C-alpha cells in the first residue's frame, strides 16, 4: 500500500514537471514587444549640409604693370581705407617712359610749328603767283606749282598736328602706367591675404597677378553651403539656419538663408546647389575658410502628436496580432498584450520623431518600437528617447 502511494506521488510530480516545462517553453517562444509611450511635443524638419564661411565681399587687388615690388605698407590683418597706398612697384622704368613721351610731344609740337610756318610761306607765294599770272609775268605751270606747294604744306601741317595728338596719347599712357606702380586699396576692409614681398618681381603680361585679398567687412559673413538636389526644393529664402564650426564646437551660430542659386554644381554625377546663408559676426570669431556644419530649418510645429521613427519600421505578422494588418502606412499599438495595427497619416520628421496628422492613436498609447524573437537575433536597439519624453 505504501509503495502504491509512492508511485502515485511520483506520477503526479512527473505530470506537474512536464506541464511546467511546457509552460516555460511556450513562454520563451512568445515574441517580446518593446514599447514607448506616445506623447506630444515640438518637432523641427531640418536639412543638413556642409559649407564654407566667407566674407560677403572679397576684393582681389592686382597690378596692371610689371616690375619689382619696392615697398609694402600693409600686412596680414591690416585694416585699410579706400584709396590707401598698399604697395609700390619700382617706378624708375615708367618715369623714364614718361620723360621720353614728354620729349616726343615737344618734338611733335615743334614740327607742327615748322609746318605752320611752311603753310604761311606757301600761301604768300601762291598769292604772289596769282598776281604775276594776272599780269602775264609768269606761266600757268608756275602758278600751278605754287598752288601745289601750298596744298602740300597744309597736308604736312595736318600730319604734324596728328603726330602731336599721338605723342600726347603716348604721354597719357606712360603717365597712367606710372600711376599704376602705386597699388591702391579700392575699398574699406581688412587684408586677409598678401601674396608678395619686397624685391619680388610681378609680371602682368598675360593675366593680372593677385597681390592682396581684401575682405570688405568681416563683421558680416556668409556661409556657402552645398545642398543636395533631393533637398533643394525645401529650401526657401528667409529660413532660419544654425551651424557650428570646428574652432568653437560649443557655440551655435545663427543666420538665415539669403539666396538659393539656380546654377547646378555637378561632381562625379552628384548634383548640388549653392545656398547662401547670411550671418552676423560682431566678435570676429568666424574667419574666412572655416568649415561649417549647417542645419537649415525647413519646417517647425509645436505641441503635436509624436511617435518614434522606429515605430514606422516595425513588422508584425497577422498571426501575432489582435486584428489583421490593414493596407497603408501604419504603426502597431500594444493593446491588452496584443499588437493592434493602426493606420496613420504622418507629417514632418526630425529624424527621430515623426508628427502624426491623423489616425486612431492618442497620447499615452503604448506604441511598439521593436520586436524581439527568441529564435532570432535581436534587432538593433532603439536610439529613440526614453518612453514618453519629448521636447
């Protein structure tokens, strides 16, 4: 009798153990749903790009004459005024050319006076010949010779006067070249680049060499950004812009879009467009050439219903769901431990959270952002904020 009771007790324990194992097995095979709480908050749609900080107006100062740099009066970062002398080219050759042109002009003027005297003399002879011919004292051929001499003298006078004009033009040209030996600042600004030294020879034979780069006003800068063709349709003038530079990683600079240029920039079949961002620089922290990481705000909404972007990528089979999945864009809500598919219409997104415009979803709902299956490797962990926390 005692053995019989022992056997019955062992059988009961065995049944309980098998049932417990089956329960554990079925529990382990069930999918685990990671959720976040739907909430409300602000969302900004941004376009990200990189660009270069530049002065609004940069003037390249060159030279129109060749020669050796004799003096320098400014250096890097020197403030300059319009009309200020920046440098001089050795003027000796050009001064000699001016003196030569002046001498040629004097010779031309003297020749003109000589020609004028010849015209006067030829005219007197012509008048005398006419009087003598009228009295039959000379022949017709002698009269004709006097008239030809007079006309030739007049032509020579005109040629001499033309030579005076030519010599005067040559003098003006030589004086202009002499004036160009003084390099003058065309604007008020700051020298940001100097490409010459005293004693250096500059040649302006084929193209004008650049001697100085002058930024007109460094308190007003611009950022030239390259925006991808997929995003350029969202960019409009007046949009708010924030950017940072490597020199000041903890400072956010603000500006606004001032120009969207239509000319495409194609590099290795990648099409971008130049967007100009104007920014104030009163502390002169921004310097030309700095690389800017730009964020352009293309849309901004406050106090809207937000869901994590991860929720839009969740896929659940109909066998696991409380109801069948409907066609269209939707998300999964955890309702009584079972996922329920909800169709929604979305608005703008900041890359982490997306605005919900319409759908059977409200703040406080538990939305599924990740599904873990024991037989499969877990998906990548969500990078969203903690549940229910929004800006």
